[in-house]
């Protein structure tokens, strides 16, 4: 699947499709040298 970066209030945002359900309330974000963007969960929603 391909998603596009959206501009929201002068910030870049990824709008997730409905079939992707976040499992955490917060994520750490990293970008690798090759451009890969990783979202790593910080805290579980159920906590």
C-alpha cells in the first residue's frame, strides 16, 4: 500500500488507512539514511 504525506497545520502527517490499527498511544520516530521511516511504540493503549 502507498500513502502520501499530508500537510496539516504546517506539519507533515501520515494518514493511516482504516486497516492499520495503532497499538500504542505514543511512538518514537526514526528515519534511516536510506529514507525508511520507523514508528516504534512507546506505551501500550491498555496501560
